[in-house]
C-alpha cells in the first residue's frame, strides 16, 4: 500500500484530494470517458458508482469548465461521508471483514451507502442477511 493510499484512509483526505485534483486535472484523467463530449444529463447518469474522491474530482472539474447545474446538483446529492474512512477503496471481502463484530447501526449505514452508490450485491446481501446478528 502506497503512502497516498494510507493517507486516503484518514477522514477527509480523499475528499480534499478529489477536489484539488479535479481543479487541475485534464479530461483524460476523469473517471468518465469522453467527459467534455457528453451532455450534462449523460454525465449525471454516470455519477452514482463513483467514489467520494471521484465525485469531488468531477465536481471541481465541472465547476472550473462548464459549471452545469445538472452535474453539480447530481454530485451534491451523492456527496456524503463514507461509512468509514477508506470505504470506497475496499472490496467486498474487506467490507465483510470490517463489518464483523460491528453494530446494527454500522451495518445500516453501510447498506444505505451501498444503495445510494455502488449497489454491490455482495455487500447488500451480507448487510441484509446478517442484520440481526450485529450487536
């Protein structure tokens, strides 16, 4: 794991990095291919699976270039705190391991976040199946 990866696990670092990166990035570095050729509606439809860092990166880029309300508004609706720092970079087994021994409240936050963002079936399944087993 690189130092940058470790730093992103500190609360707020990934979000700040995304905003700064987006303000100085080029179109090819964005997580949405052919960004500048897309309509605002098309871009807004591709935002949901992006990480919080990527959302902030796209938001900063959009604000600097076109500043379209549809895109900025879509980003605002999806921008929220991860269930825990570094969550967006974790895979299903890592999330499952992290949920072991956690409270039902934490499992609920993870489920809510997944439904609003990536919708990974494995995470949704484990949070639904084990909802009663968290203490």
